[in-house]
């Protein structure tokens, strides 16, 4: 496949629905109504004494229905992501969400009945899944969250409340944040930009341009800070009210830990080891300041390139580079990645209204995942492309599993994506000949490790304090003080941090949409650093166990998957091992001078 065959453009959603017309949607919803009603009809059959064979039939019927429910939901989400300002996409999304809430409420009885069984009753019916390991794991997973489940009417009320309450508020956050425009002067010309276009400038070799980009970002967000801050306060109060007060989770972060199937102590150990290693990156930032001829880095400068380069990588060349990197590791990985392009499942162009950032959306095991990136031609965009295609490959390796178990938990979901980035970096390091070029690549790798490990961990540390502060009645403005204190701890005396950065938290979508999500990045990066060191030591012998880990998807508990790889997430030494790899990079950079 030649580079010229890869052109930037939107994705195709035709495999989900032929079009988002009223006729098509009405037919889909009518079919779902019929199938939901049919499953509701099994309620009378549910009994602890029912036959295991009948229970398996019901499970299969439920699994097939979930596959069908995923289709309009995915279409609505992907269409809206491609243009958050399109009224038709928003209306379609709202209508689908409303319908899905209704269906989910009507189907709650099945999960709740299963969770309500006594252990011995559940174990007897579990025998039906002896030859269905995916269904068995799904049932075990439901039992795991039994202590946090409410009665059917309460769960239905929460679903309805969320659809018309916090979910709507978060939709407004997305609409507000994605409609923002930024103006930056480049080469004497005033340009209007999206957030992704603006933030690509923070990697510019021009210090004034980096500063101007950050100042423009926070100038625009400051204009909306009061509204965004109130949205966050509402989000936190809703999160605590439902999950801690009603469901009985031990803490706000415990909600995410249970969802991720990770013990609280393992997550706390991860965060503590991250916090303890802040001086490692402070040491690196001081070194970077010397390369840039600065007495001290400013926060504007932490992603500055150490070698001035305005070169752009054409999209087609970037695609070929990533595919070749995958092929160098394993031919099947490259073949899977090519499917994303062959099926038209990638949206790569930058345009107003499109959701910022990047993501990979896995819909069904039988469908190639959809990938969204905002490709601007920077080297970092190539790494992002490798990252998101890594997610897609992870899903495709697990496509033999059920729709109920294909998805890995969040912390393991970052394994293939980050590993793919490291493969790309390693490939580039193998091609360079000069010390200067090697220094540039290593510095970029450490920059990424900072952004993926330390920065994300400190987001979560902020969330822990912010949730507590909001429940104590502190204002959104007071959260700036908390965020500023954590910036001071994170950077020490290595970086000069402008006060404008104290309000940065309002511009971080994850803390709004998915509280405490970000430690998954730290988890994933440190895990991959340890795995990559093993790959460098073992070579070909490493690959089967790594690919087997990915092929599990979400069909096994994360601790079991990691134990197979000889990893104990409760031990500080494991997490420290990832930082030791980064420390080795910093030592090499110090030697290169």
C-alpha cells in the first residue's frame, strides 16, 4: 500500500447504519423494542431452581441483544464526535441516549436477579457456562459488584436521572469546550485555530510562540471558567451522592478502582510511587533547561524540542511509518492495523467542531474499531497515531471474545497503545547516527513519560483533594489553590510556573467525563516500560506471552492476566522498576551532554 493511498478525511460509519435518517432509526428502535420485550418475557422463568440449560439460553439471548444495542449507541457517539456542533448529530445522539436509558431500565431485572442470588444458588447456575468462559467471567464480574448494587426501582431512577441530569451537563461541557476558538499570531498573520491546532504550537522551537499558545488557551478558558467550574462542582457532588452515599463505595476513587477491578491499595501504591519520583523529572527539566540555554524552564517550555525543527511529516508517510513499525514486531499486528484504513474507520483530519484529541472506539468484536485523531503533521502526531492504532490492534486480538468481555479494563487498555509508541521510538533510535539525533529522540521519550505518568498521576491526586474540598463547600476558585500547590510539588524548583496554570484543571476533559480515569495512563505506561525492558532482554521469546496478554481482552481479571506475566501490582518495586527505566534514559541523556 503506497503512502499516497492514505489521505486525511472523515471515517465511514456505514457498517453501523446506512444513514442517520428518521426511517432508519425508527426501524432500528422498533427492532430493539421487540427484542427487549422478548427478553423481558423471561422474567417469569427466573428462579434459583431453574435448569442450567434454560439459564444459558437466557444469557445467549441477552448477549445477542447487547450486540444490537451497541450499534445505534456507537453511531450516535461517533457521529457527534465527528462534529459536536452539528444540530442533527446532537439531536440523533440525544434521541438514542433516551431510548437506550429506557431499554436499560427494562433490562435491569436480569443483572439484579443474578446479583441477588445466594452464593450456592449462583454457583449451581454457573455450571451452565462450563464451556462458555466469556459468559462465566461476565457473571463472576457482576457478582463482584453486588455490594454496590441497589434495588431495581432505585437503579432505574438513577439511570433516568443520569440521562437527563449529569449526562446532559457533561454534553454541555463538550459542546462548550469544543466550540471554543483560539487566535494566535504566527509569522505576522493572525490565525483562528481549534484547540488541537493551538496546542501543537507548544512543541514549537519558538519560545515566544509556545508562551503565546498557552496564554491564549487559558485566556479563552478563563472566559468560561465560572461555568466550567460550576459544571465540575455539580459533577463531583453527583458522583459522591450516587456512589458513596447511595451505593456505599469507600471513597470517590474506589468507584473507579472497582470498575477497573483493581485493589485500592495497589492504586494508592502506584500514586505514592509516582509522587515519590517527581524529583526524577525535575532533574530532567533542569538538564533540558541547559540544552535550551535557559537558566530555568518555564511551564511554557516543558515540551520544547531540543533541536529546532519545523519539519512536517505527511499523513501518508506517517501511516506507512507506523505500519512498518508494527510489521517489524509482528506481521499480524500490522495486518490488523491495516484493517482500520482498509475499512475506512479512521477520522484523521482537523476541522472545526470535531472532538479534540484522539481515541479508539471498539464497538463489537466482529467490527474493526474506529479511530479518531487530529493529525497536524507533527512528530508527536505520528506517536499518537501509533498509540490509537495500538488500541485498535488490542481489540482485534481479543475479537474472539464476547461483546461482554472483549474490552480490557482501563489500566490494561493502555498496554498495546503505549507499547506501540515505544516500538516507534525504538525504531527511530535504531535509524539515527548522531548523538544529537539520539538525544532528541530520548528527550522526546522522557517528555512522553512525564506527560503519561507523572502529569496523569498528579491529575488524580488533584481529583482526590478536589472532591474532598467540594464536599466541604469550597468554591471552584479555591480549587485553583489546590491545583497550584500540586504543580509546585510536581515541578519543585526545576520549572517556573505561571499563575495562569493554576486554573488548568477546567480544561482537562477526563476529570469531568470520567473521574479518576487518568491513573490508567500512569499504570499503563509503567507496566509497558517493564514489559519493554523484558522484550529488549528476551527478544522473540517475549512475543507470545505479550500477545497472549492482549488476546485476553477483558475476559480475565487483571491481576490474573498480570500474574501470568510475573507482575505483582501490590509491590512498590514493580512500579519503581518503570521509573528505573526512565532514570536510565535520563542518565544516558546526561552522558550525551
